[in-house]
């Protein structure tokens, strides 16, 4: 059975509806019938139990009357004679039939005087038995609550009346009945209600079942309150009927009446299974009738639906054939003008619209593939619900390095380096159109991380709400931006921390940059200066005019006494221009600066402005002034030393020499030795003064520095030492093709002459002196090496070798003043160079002199 069939579903719906309605009708009718039966049975049970209760009440009253008549005869039968009383009781056969437990006579103390039958109760005090003492006291009859009688060995009740002597109560007549005897309370214990029901009587006062057709329940306690709802009501005083569940769990129809003479409640019970058995039978017949009616109706409905829906069934078959491809798409035949015919006609119209929509969809799909798949930009469609990549174009495949199948099986969080929660939050913003531009870092298949810029927003595709994402790689741009930020930060740090005033201008001289040093020096804030023309603010107008006139003569054209005089030479030569200028502070103070102006060019090579860097040279000028004064004093000292100090020495030396000649042979050996020491000391003193004067004049010769060929300098030095070289047998080898340096020729000659002379002087005794002079380029320096094979210098001596007046050997062995190497170091440093030694004691030394390639203070590209 195909439940997708409309006929089956209509028939099923009808059947279910019929069953539901039938069930409702059956339930309503059965419920109504059950209530009617319940009311009828309840009335019957109430009448039955009421009549029975009335009968029991009358019977108890008759028994009481009979006992009172017997009690009235008991005193006259011989109250003082127990045997006579026993005989009296034995003869009361009529009343004894009601009391299976027998009769007893009690005296006024409640002691048994006689009994029948004899059960051993004579002499027992029964006054306290279930209220019998109240009968002796007030003379009213009494029916006790159920109790267990030990003499009888079973549950019992006692009925007592007073025995009188006239008006005086002398004792009591007590009859004991067992609860199970059939003649007590009539035949109640054997009474049945229906086939399975019965009766029971309860005592509300003692909470016990007094008597019951179910003898097992006699003298048993009542169930706890709440177990039997109707029994609780009966005990509380209700008289009537109702359905309840017994303590045994059986649903019962009960009715109850109270017995007035005892206060006990008589209850009739009947299980509902028996009471409502006719209702169940009627229900079964009603269900069978409804089922038959339903089947007949279902058959009729089947025939009607088959006839009505046959055109629809045929149309469905043709449509399915069109879907399967066994029939071409075509309009269906309309054979009827009812609802089915109109539906087929509507289908034909819908089919035409679907065909047109399919054509449009194919066109849009072709456009989509052309725009999306063929786009050179990286594009993706993403489901914002879970981040799955729905589609990706060929540019995305090429960029990320994954195939299309791999990409559409991934989530965007596998590409984005952010955590999943952050990616979900960004997609939420894009979906809600809170943002459309994002900066991310994406992971490629190779593991490389790239900076990307993503444009994303919501788009609906075939009814699905997705996100489009257009991805641009900006790794290079981000790197450039980081470098620019770094450069800007570096520039700011340089500008802020520079110890020079830095001012940048446009081409026409408008100030664009005014650094903090310029603010401190000039007293103007950057906000005051930016936008103004520089010369008019903090330059001396007279100085500007003089500079303009000087440049006009130099360039051969008029130069305007304004901003042009700062940049005219730069524009003419293309090189930076340096010069001393006077800056005027905001408070009117003046100070001298060394201003260097440089042209600035943009990426296309066009002039974009100028940069002026000024250094405060006030301190330098003061130092130079003091230095000139010191140099003048030093020159004066040199003059004094060379004339005034040397003159006495020459006089001493001359007179001692004259004295030695005059005395001649008259001097003994010691005198001649003493005179020799004095002459030698004077000469040494003269030589020391000469060397010291030469040392002080280094760098102050007054000659301008020039390009000096080292070949020529070393040739002059070797020639000057020709006598020493010849005398010592030394060999001096000078390399060919030595370079030219910028410096003072006289000082450089003295430098190398001292080094060659020392190499010959400090020679070893076992070998002739040999000196090699070479030169090599090391970085931006020329390093000239003077290598000898002399005695060498130990490490402790190398540390103080170039200090003035330092001698490493004795004066007797190697004479000298200790100023030569100190002069060499001073000459090298004056030329912007340096000097050092490398030596092995006993093997020789190498003195190296490093001189700048372009001379002192010159940077060589």
C-alpha cells in the first residue's frame, strides 16, 4: 500500500476520522449508559442496605426487650442462690439461642453469680468488660464494641441490661454473642450482593469491622484513611452510594446506612466489573456496529474517489514519464472542467513558466560562471552558519593551491589564521552588514601565510543566504606599509632627537618641517613657523643681501636677496651647499650656525623641496678663537725655545769645547771624560729641544694639504737616510706603484723617515738590517707597512711605544730622545689616520700606517 497515493491518504483520513468520531460516540454513549446504570444500581443498593439496616436495628431492639423481660424475672428466681440462678438461666432456651457465648448474671459489684453454659466464669469480675459497669451504675442497656472473649476464644460482643429489685439495681444480665454466629444480627454474615458482592458492618468508634460476609475480615481493623475514599465518608456520617477502590485494589459500587441503636455503619459492596457488565456488552455491540458502518462507508468512498481521481492519476503518470525522460515535455490533456481539470490546466501554465524560468536560469548560470569562475580576482561563496566554502573560482584554486574539490570540502576557518570564534564573529558582522572590509591573514596549501584584504557581504543564491568574499593579496603592500611606518618612526626619532636644527621647505621656500631642536634654538613653535618663508623670519636681512651679492658675482647673474640666495648654488651645481649664517632667536638673540642645504627630489626625479640642517657653531668658534690664542702663545714659546733656550746651551757647549782645546794635554783622563759628558749632555739637550719643537709644530706648519705621491715621499726619506743606510749596510726595499694621499708632504716625509731610521737603528747584531715598505687598500684606507728584521718589541713595550719620552732600551745601547714614534702617531692622526705595531721579539717588527683614501674628513664612495 503506497501511502503517497492521494486516494490512500483520503481513505486513511476518512477511516481515522470515522474511527475517531465512532470512538467519541462510543465513549460518550457508554459513559452515559454507565452513569445511568450506576445511578440505578446505587438507588437499588441504597434501598437494599437501608431496609437491611432498619431490619437489624429492629432486631437488636427486640433482643434488648427480651433480655429486659428475663432480667425482670432473675431476682425473683433466687438472687442469693447461685444454683437457682444457674437453673434459671438454663431454662431460658429461647433467649439463649441469640447468644452463642451464653448468659451470665452479675451482682452489683460485677462478679459473676451464675452462667449458662458453664465456661468457668463464676466468680470473675466482668464489670469492666466493654462498659458493663455503666449498666450497673445507671441501669441503661448496653451493646459493647467488639472484643476478643478469652472464655470463647474468638471475637464477640456483649449485650447487658440491669437486674432490679424493685427500683434498686442489684446486678446485670449479660448475653455474649460471637461475631461469626449465623443467628446474631440475622443472617448478615451469609448475605450476598450479586454474585461477587457482599455486606460488612464497621464500628467507627473502635475502628473495626464488626461483621462481614467475608468472615476473614471480621474483627479486623479498618484500612487507613485515604485508602478507601467512600468508606472514609461513611465513617464521617455520610449515608449514600458511590464508586470507590477498596483496600484490596478492587473498584466497587458501595452504599451505606448507619444503625441507630449501635452507631455502626452497614455497607453493601458490588465490584464494578459485575455491576457494569451490561454496559460492557453494549459497548462491544456498539463498536461492532460502528466498524460495520465504517467498512461500508469506506467501500463507497473508494468507488467515488476512484472515479473522481482517475484523470489526476493519468496526469500523474504522464508527468512522471516526462520527469523520467520517456515522454517529451508537453501540455497535458484537460478532459474535465472540475477541480481536477482546472488543476491540470494550471499545471500546463506553470510548466510554461518553468520552461521560461529554466531558460533564464541557464542564462544566469552562464553569466555567473563567466563572472565568478572566470574572474581573475580570488572569489568564494561561504555559508555564514558554519563557515563552509560553498564555491570558489579558478583564481582561488590558483592562489591557495588547493583544488576546487578540496576547497568546497573545507571551512574558511581552515584558511583564516584567526581562531574559530573570531572567524564566526567576523562572518556575523559581514552577514549583518556591519562591516564589508576586513584585513586577515590566510594560510595557503604550502603553509605560507599571506596578508589579504577581503571584501565580503550577504548574497542570496538559489534561496540560500550566503556570503560573497573577494580576496586581494596585500602582503607586499603590508610589508611596504610596515617599512614606511618604520621609516617614519625612524625619521621622527631622528628629527626629535637630532642635535641639529632641521628645516624642510617647499620649492618656493615655504616651511614644511620645523624639528624640536629648531624650536629650542630659535624659540618659535612648529605651528608658528610652518607655512612661513624662512629668510624673512630668523635670518639677518643684511647678511642675506651680502650673500646674494656674493653669489651674483660668483654665478654671473643677479641673485634675489631672499630664499634664492640659499639654493642658487645648489640649483647651479646640483650639490649640497654649506655656509656659516647668523640665526636670530625670537627674543632677539643671535648665534652662528653652519647651515647645509640639500635639494629633495620625488620618485619621478622632480625637485620637490629643500632640507636645511644647521649646527650651532658658537662653541666651535669660541674654541677656535681660544685655539688661535693658544697657537700664538705656542709659536711664541717655540721662538723662545729655539733662540733663548738653545743659545745658553750652545754657549755652554762652545766654552767647554774651547776650554778642552786650551788645556789640551794638561787635562787628565777623568777631566777629559767629564768634559766629554758635559758636551754630550749639552748636545743631547739641544737635540731634545729641537725634537720637542718639531713635535709641537706638527699640524701647524701653515702649508695647505695637497695630493702627495707616496712614491716621492718615500724616495726623499730614503735619500735623506743615505749615510745611515750605507754605514749600517742596510737594505731598504720600497714597493712600486704606491698611491697618492691628501696631506702635508713635509710631515709625511718625517713620518716615514722616523720609521725607516728606527728600523735600521734597532737592528740585530747577527744580521744586516732589511726593511720592506709595502702598501695595500683596506676598506677606505691605504695601509702602508714598514717591516724590519730587527730586535722586535715585547707586548708590554708595544702598549707604551707611541707615548712621548718613552724609551724601551738604554741610552748607551740605542741613543735617542723618545719623541720620534710619538711624532709619527701625531702626524698619522693629524692626517685622519692611525699607526700601530705588530712585533715578535728577536724576529722583527711591522709598523703599519693607515691613511684615508681621500684624505682626512673625506668620504670616498
